[in-house]
């Protein structure tokens, strides 16, 4: 028995450490540790609640708008504020924009290289790549000459003695299964996606002034609509939004989804690997009749236990008996004791670091080993994210979701149980992107109809002034970040923030064990995974990256005695 350390196992931001116990090449236990402290809860105390969104939005440089959305909803819930329909539609458009951009970036730039061998594409036949491309999509950039030009760029990297943005991968690992021509197709679209993704986020700058941290506003949105005014959201800007949405639909339908299904067809064995937890949680979002009516959300709200799709349990963020955070294995302290769980309304953020000083060999997993708290829904560990969202909506009978899911499963020739896996998690992200990009067009059309009817209001001043607020109030804002269920809780006293708590998707998925010894999603998903080459833990990367964690970029491996074995940087 040996313990493998992968630290950090990252491709974006934040720091995540995975320690896996390996016996005869198979993972028998795993520990997930967040190795960076944040503390936004402390920063917010005593501030004006209407300013909270601007701080919490900076909790992440990737999941940007959803933190602001959760924050303004938290304050609106506490004070009983209802936003105008136009504001709800614009918020939905901002939400959808982030999803489409984020999911495409995740697939190509953060996860595809776990499945795609870049170096193999150098031996591809561009003519055959073009034949494959035209057989699965009508995307215009699919000529042999085009693919040959991309291949020449890659060869130039290699001949110059470096791979540029593709350096330091596990190229040549026997776990890669794609033929060279499919690898060339995927690498080509990797480069195209880099260019495309910067266009779609212009919708954030139109409605929110900037990206990645667009502006929000308690009571509505911070932009005015006037079809004839140059300094407002006019028809010129609205028409541009429409063209960006049309371009996004084309890219998702003709590039992302065909690539996803083509690659998945070579990795069907991964439909039985990495399933982990059997419980799924989704707060739901994209209101069609106002945020106060979750039964009419595009993404449904609910919880599934033991993969039973015949029953979906209701979820209530206000109910103190449902969501609790534990700290027995986290570097925090509670005044009520280490083994107690606190609902976020009563949450405490008191640091209590008792771990080793970096650099260290191994975590003391019998004690505290993470900066992440451990949330539970009715004391159940829950997986959150695209898979959870699709499953909850599917189980609640959403016709749109069921049609998209069943069509994809039919194309791959796999049952719905295949979704309970690493491959299913990756596929779910693509399928919901297809849903979201078309819902986005619907919200845009609804907004145009509103404006044409003369309705241009985007903000409600009702209860905006603190003089109208009660002495004390509390509220919760629920939403769905691309990576899963996100919620903020607030307590307001005498016009100021008295307590503020964030429970983010990575807290649900990447947290340490709870007082009952139950693993969270990351830890559970690795159990039973076989490693073909311990010095190239590609299998660990595939499963953890299928959750799309916000993490950094260097992997270090150690033997059980702490001796350094191997280091590799990954994208």
C-alpha cells in the first residue's frame, strides 16, 4: 500500500491537493484538501448589504457573475424586493453567457487534453481529418488545407524545441485512445475555441459594463434600456447581442457537441469509472415566472438520493434542518464544538490551522486536513454540478432535458446509468450547454418583445433606502454556478451585514470527510480507479477535472516516504 500525492491538481486557480491510497495499482482511498484560505465572510461583516455583490464576485475569476447574482438575490430575499421582468431576463442572459463560455473553455482548454494526445496529431493525415470533420458536422472550417496548416503550426512548436501552450503533458500515455486524425481535429478546435470564447463574453460588457466581473445591482440591473439613446442599451447593442447568441449556437452545435460525442465514443469504458457519490443536489435557476417560483425554473430545484430518479426531494435554503456545514476535518473552529454542524445563517468563520507547515510530505487525515468546510444536505454528502442539474431536471420530467439527454445516449448507444461516471459528468456539461444556448435565444426574444411593447424598466427602487429596512433581516440567494449549487446567506442588523456565509460548489464536491466519516464527491469518485502508470496519474486528472475544479497548474508526485519522484506541469 502506498499513498500518492498530487499537489496541486490544478488548471485554473485555487489550490487543491489529492492524496490517493494505491494498492496493486488501484485507488482504495482518497483525500481531498483545499490548501488556500479565503475568508470573504470576515471581509463583509459591517458593510452595506447592497455592496456585498462587488466583494463576493471577486471570490473567483472564473465563476464571476453567479457570485454577484447570488449576493443580490440574498439581499433581495432578506428585504422582500422583487425585480422587474426585464432585469430578470437580463440576469438570465448574463447567466447563460457565462455558462456557454465557461463550459466550452472547460471542455477544450481544461479537460480535453486529459483525453486528447496533442503530439499524436503530428502524424495525422489532414485529408482523413477533414473527412471525419465533415461527417459529423457542417462547420465550414473543415478543409484538408485548413487542418494541414494547423498541423504545420504544431510541428513548428516541436521543431523549435518547445510545445508552447501544449508543453508538459502526458503525451504518449497508453491511456490515450484517439486516432491521430481525431486528435488533430480536437487540437484544431482547441485553438478556435480560444478565439471564439472572447467574443461571447461581450454580452457581459454590454449589460454589465465589463468582464470578468460585470456590474450588478440590488433591485435590478445597472443598465437602462432606451432603443433610441446612444448611451443606453439601444437597438444597435441589442442586435449585436442577438448576433453573438447566433454565433454561440453555431459553435456549440457544430463544433463543441460533435467533438464531445466523437471523443466520448472512444472512451465508453469511462462510463463505468469515477461515479462516486449516488446523491445529487441542484438549487436550479433561470426563472421564467420570477425568482420566487422555482417550479418554473429552466433548471429544476431538488435532491436525488441513491440514484433513484423516481423521487426528487424538495430543497429549502431557509430550513435550518437541511443544509449544515461541518468542520471536524477542516481548519476552523465552532463555538458549539468540532463535531457540530451549523446552518449558514448561524455559520462561523474562525480559523484554526493545526496542520503541518509547507512543504510537507503527507496530510494528517485523521485530524484536520483542509481549508474547505464540509457541507451536507440532511447529513447526506451530495454531488453538485452539470450532472446533478441534468439528473434533477430529468427526474422531475423536463421534456427539454429528457429529449436532449435521450438523444445523446442513443447516439452513444449507452443507457442512462452511463451518466453516473466520469464520462457522464463530462457529457452532461456539453448537453446542458446545448440547452442553455437555445434558452438564451428564448430569453433574448422575450426581452425584445418586452421592449417593443414599451416596457423598459430595469430597476425597482422599492425598499432601496436603509431607512425602510427592518432592524434585523435575513435572506438566502440560491443559484447554479457552472460548477454546481451556489448559495449565499446574509443576516442584516441596523442596516449593516451582521453575518455572511458562502457555500460554493467546490465546498460540496472537494470537501473533507464529515464527522460520520462520509467522503465528499472528489474523494468518493476516485475509489476503485486503476492507474496504468503511477508516474503519470492521467486517470486521477480525468475524474477530478470532470468536476471542473478551479485549480492551478503543477503536479508533484511523492512516494510513501515523501521522496520526490516526478514533477510535471499540465494545462
